[in-house]
C-alpha cells in the first residue's frame, strides 16, 4: 500500500456506495429509496452518479457471488469478519469481476475508502484479500462445473437456492430459469406513469422518455425519475409495466357498468391506488374509491397522491366489521416480492422460507376478508409481485375450496389490445415473467361472487 502514511483520499462516488451498502445491509434501508437520497445530498457529477448507481445496485445484487469468492481466500469463518470489511470486499470484487474498472484501480480506490473508514491495519487486510481475489482465475470455471443445476445457477447468478427452486417449480425448465436469473441481474430503466388529469404521456416524453408498450399511461424513462417536473410535483409516478398492466386490466372490468364502489385493500405506498383513482376521477366520476392501508406511515404516503378523505387505515382483516360492501376490490397482497428482484437489488437476500409461510397465511386472511366485503356479482383482484406457487396457484385453489360461492374468472376479456395471450395461464390468471415480458413477474387472479 503505497499510500500508507498519507491522508486517505477516498473517491466520493465509492465512499457514497460504501455508505449505501452499510445502510442497506446493516441498518435495513431500501436501496431504491436510499440511493436517490444519497445522490441528491451529494455534489457528484452525472457521470459519477451513474457509476455509483451501477456499483451500488450491482454489488447488492451480486453479493452472494462475491461472498463465495471471499470465502475461498479467508483464513477464518466468514461470519467472524468485520461487517465493514465484508462490504468493502464486495464493493471491490464487483468492480473487478462485473464492471469495466481496471483491476489496479478497483483495488486501489477501494483500499482508499477502507483507509478512511476502518483504518490502516484493516485496510491492509482488504488490500491483501482483493489482490488474491483478482488473481483467482479459476473461480468462475469452478462454478460453471457444478453438477447440480440449482446450486450452479444460484451461485452463478447470485440468488438464494430456495428462490431458484421456486422459479423452477413454475417454469419447469432450467434454461428458462437461467434466463430469468439473468434478467433479474440486468439494470433496467425506470418505468413512469402519467396520472390522468394531472400529467400526460406527452409531457413525460418531452422531458426525456419514450412510449412504454402495453400501457395506456406509461413511459420508459431515459433518466432518473427525480429529473421530471411531474414526478417532483406528484403529478406522475414511478411504476413498473407489470403493475400498470394489472391496474389497466382491473379498470377494464368496469366497461359498460353503472356506478361502482372500489376498494384498494392494501394501498401503500400508493402506486396502484393513484393509477385507479386518477382514472376513475376522469372517466367514471360517479364511482367512489377508497384506499385502505394498515400502516399509518404508508397511509400518509397514499394521502400524498390521492385525496386524504379517500384514505383509511385499518388492518385488512378488520374491515368487514365496518359493514361496508364494494363492487370492485383490489388485494395487492404483502408477498415475498420475488417478481421484482431486478428493481430491488437487496430483496433476494431479505426473504426466507419462514417469511413465505407467514405471508401465505396473511394473504389467505386478506382474501377471506375481501370476499366478505364483496357485493354479489362484484369482482375481486388478487395480486402479488411474486410468481411463487404458494402465493399464486395454491392460493387460488385454496380460495375455491373454501368459498363455494366464489368463481375464478379469466382475465382474457379484459386484456388491453396488443397484449400477447402468453401472459394468461391455463386457469385464466395473469402471470408475467421478467425475462419474457420486460416487467416485474406480477400475478393476478380475478374472482367474482355469485348471487
């Protein structure tokens, strides 16, 4: 380390990324929320902002792979290594193995951050390990030769094995699973939505976007969302194509119908609620819309994008006690989020099979509550941002078993024009796949209640 004795001079973009990793991995922050805040507080130029975004999100996505490489070169249990050292190693390894940064620059600049954050002695350890990792030319070859497909793909594409197994349960093809895992690791441009009556697609396109296929109000952004006036003024939002499509399908169930009452049972943070409310306010002024969000904090977020008088805050399971009934109910249920891994880089590491068990029970309770609130001949949409069989097909079968007055409908009659029918499953539900549809892997089942 040639710089020993000199004052550390960490490069600001890498220092920002280290702070992001610490806050996400050690303090529970969400990268897609915290990184924009850190960037807005910084004085980084646009090029450095782009570098920090690629390095920060990429390191979080691929840290399972990076950890495997670290384990090959340490002389103690991985769990005993200082957490700051682990994040510095991950950051350095990502530059070496996944980016276009020369090895000497990746190692040298990461060590400068280490000197500033954890001191000379530990920085020397970081330096030594990064140099070993840089020289390990057999690592990726060894991974590619793992016989078991689940283990090999989990290691190669940095996903927990239980998630890889869940994707195979649905896709039943390892080549398809590999394409999905690849797609989950590719950075994606933001998808924006122009809320009717507040902004327009044309306005967003003029500021730096292009038309987003399959959507009525969507825009594919060429820059960060915060650069748009409509986003800053809460006249437009950030919403993946999959979520926009779900809202459009649900709204299409009202075509030709008299005035309807609508309920978004789990509305926070407000993406689908704002899409539904603004459309109804323009096109179906006789309809009434209510957004319920159990969390008071998230309910306040919903109140920032739709009128506060339309927002209530109760546990979804307690809503039946209020005696109200609705013609249209959306249950965008709490789920593992396995369908949005490309946009939420740390999410793959935060969920466990135990979480899945608890979420499945919550989903079941919300569905039971929802059907008790549904008027005869009304429609209920059950939505998850997860393709896991226990959160999708199994829930539908459970609903039909428990509720003999409930019928599963096909979403096909409500698909917007131009949507390929491959998104419709054998039972008529919607299942998007990131690698096929350039969207979050959203699931949607549509039910009705007989008279």
